[in-house]
C-alpha cells in the first residue's frame, strides 16, 4: 500500500507545528487584547444552509449522511458566524466581537493546478457595529495581525462595492448584462469588462435600455487606483450619475488609517471588488509582493445575516495562516534575514527597511510564450519599450536576464501557472490557454494577435450517424486538448459527452473511430479541410492576452505601466476590433 495523504492535504511535522502554534498564539492574543472573544463552529454544515449565505467562490466538499442530508465540510467561517448569530443570538443588539482559528475545506477547481484543500483561517467578525471607524479598526488590526505573523512587507487594496452596486441598479440593464458585469469584476477580467461596456457604448448588440454613460462609468471605475486622491477620481466618475454611495465612508476610513501612520500600506483599487452578493460596503485584500495570490481579505457584509434571520450590520476579515507563513518565508529567503523560528519576537521592526529594498530592486518577471505566439509577443514587448534583443535567439536558455526584466520562456499552456503561482509577475498567452488552465490571474489587455477559433468538427457526412448514436447511447465522444473548455461548452448546450484528452493530432481521433467529433482551435481551417473534417459549431474566439497575478498587479507599478504601454501598442494595430480603457 502506498502511504500518502489525499491530494491537497498534508501532515505537519513538529518544527512547523511549533512555528504555527507560536504565530496562532501571538495573533489570538492580539485579537483578545482588542476585545474579540473566541468562538468555534462545526466542521460540517447542511449544504442548503451554506448556500443561503452567498455565492460560493470555491467548491465545498459534499456528501450525504446516514439521515440522507446533504452536508458540506466548512468552506468558510463568515457564513457560519452569520448563521450562528442569527439562530443562537437573535435578540442581541449589543456589539459582538468574535475571533476564530479554524480549518476550512475547499475542493480544488483547477485541474492540474497544485492547490491546498485544507486551509487554516484566522479572523475576526464584528457584529452590530456600523461605522467607518470600525471598518478602519478592522483593517488596522489585520495589518497588525500579519505583522505579528512575521509578514513585514504587505499592501492593503481598499475599495467599496457601493458605487458599482448603485451604477448597476440605475443603468437600466437586464439581469444577464448585470450578471456578466459582475462576473468580469469577480474574475478580474478587464478584457471581458471592456467588451461588455464597449458593446453598450458603441451600441453593438447590447441591451438598448442601458444608458452608455453608465457603461462608461462601470468600465472606468475598475481602473481607479492610487492613494487618497483615487477616491476623488471615483467620485468624479460616479457623481454625474448620482452614484457616490460609500465614497464618503471610504474617505473617512482612509483618513482614520492615515492618522495611524498606515497610509503607505494602502492602495485604493476598485478592481478588487468581488463576491458582490457577499459584501455591501468597504472591501479590502492583503497582498505580499512575494506571493501570487492574496494572503487574506475582508469587508462589510451587512446583508448576510439577514439570509438567516434579522438583518444586522457586520464586518470582518480572515487570512490564511499558510499564506502568511509562505510570505514570511519568502521575505527571509529574499533578504537573507535571521530566521525567526523559535524566537519570541515576530514583529516587523525592519518593515520600513525591507519595504524600501523591495521597490524597484527585483527585475520584473515576464512569462513569454514559445511557438506560434512568440514572434508577435516579442515584437509587441519591443514596441512597448522593453529590451528584447536577447529573446531573438535564446538557444536552450529558459530564463533570459536583462538588468530590468527577466523573461521566462514557457509553453503558452504553462504561462498561466507560472504567473498564478508567482514564478512570473505577468505574462502573455492565448485566451484558450487561460480558459483551459482556469488559473487565478487578472486579464489586463487583449493584444489582438494570434487570433484563432475554438470549433467543433466532425468527419464529412457523419452527422446522421452521430445523431443516431446520441439517440441510442445518450452521449457523444469528443477528442480534444482542451477538456475544461469542452466540458463547459457542452454543459451550456445540455449535450452529454465523453471526453478523450489528447495532446496532438486531434484530427486523427474521428478518422480512426476513437471519437465522433473534436473540439480544437483553428486559424484558417486548412488542416480540418485536408482531413475531410467540417466545422459544425463555433465555441469561442481566442486572441493573445497580457495578464498578471493579483499580487504583482497591486504591489508592482511596473505591471500597470506595462499594461498601459501594451494597450497603446495594441490600439495602434489594425487587428483588434475593440479598444479598452486606460489603467
């Protein structure tokens, strides 16, 4: 028997367990000093109860118990706190300050992407308190907690969902357009957001009831970022439409934190808006420049408790213990600092020094694709002002180093993984690779080149046979390199399919009887025609995209500047149909 833990789960040995214990003790002591009382919630919840709180961003583990109830392993603690307060403390109107350290469990939703499925969340929830000063207190407490965990270099992205909520409510849009806009915000897909809004602005088939001014404001809001002055930028966008809800509170929160000397750790960034049905006011996320994903997040969620009972004001935050430890370890490796293991001092006394060292010191890391996209990618980067001379003939080198940029040469299909995990700050690959990888990245610019289509194709003259097979067997066999894209497409059509994943020569599968149809990408269709295959449906179009991980986008201004330059280069070309907004 092979003695291994399940995928995404692991043992913690004594050295690490002691380190974790020490961090937990210090953070919980900090929470207690600020008046937060401990709570514990059950590991299992009834699935219907979990779904009542909000849309789940991650898939929970689900199973039936002996009574036939569908249960879920706890995917989040905040919704449990809301359920607990509504059911166990329904008549309490006094302030409830609660803290916890608990494991949460989430199924990996990214095939082939390494992902922990058991996470230790540390957080606090503040119920029955509603003021900007409370929100500011929570943000400040999150910063202090992460400092206590040894994370000295961090940045808090800060925004409010209220202006977007108001813009969408007043835009006159149907639910489908609203849902698409929210999905673009949830997934940080600037390209999709531009397309949806530009269709309205340019009246290209979008719902005619939407006023173009609202679409323009919704698109512009996502790119508002900076210091305190960014709040005024958001106000200038939203005020002409009477949609300034939440901005006064956001300014007051910023002023509170500024008064505590925390302004340098703040970035006003309206692109961090997510989980729209979860948060109702201020939202914030914490990033380390050494990790690809956020360490933690929080915000105001006044509507969640009403899903279980009486509505009450509520706000809180949580962060991943594992992510905090990873950020701390990365700092120690980068700066060659003395290990803090076993020490009782996990403070960030050197935070200011490290913060100065990180800015502009490390070269920007860009994942550059091999193959068909390579030449256009290099040409585009050169037009954006980067030194790409060494990329012309890299030989067998996989990392090309220049003083300002390190180019990481990768297959297009691998680029999303390199960026998502922080091995690269940003990269270029086709939309097809991003869809198939389903990695947590931010799509910034549609570069326009590398245009191709996802199509469904079958051998000429076999349609009747395939339809008869589907009638008898209830499924069609599909060969593809892109199982995730294929699965999503057929889920939308309602057709049952059996997917055969291949890595090359997809056209052979139906010719040899291995599959009925294929789903593949094509630029001209010549290969399909040469093999007597005919296109029976279009799945989607794909072009090259410039993208980044969430942390690099927020902590490294060079990523934003490069996105601006690439957008300018793109807009000068003839092959892109729709121009996007500025960053």
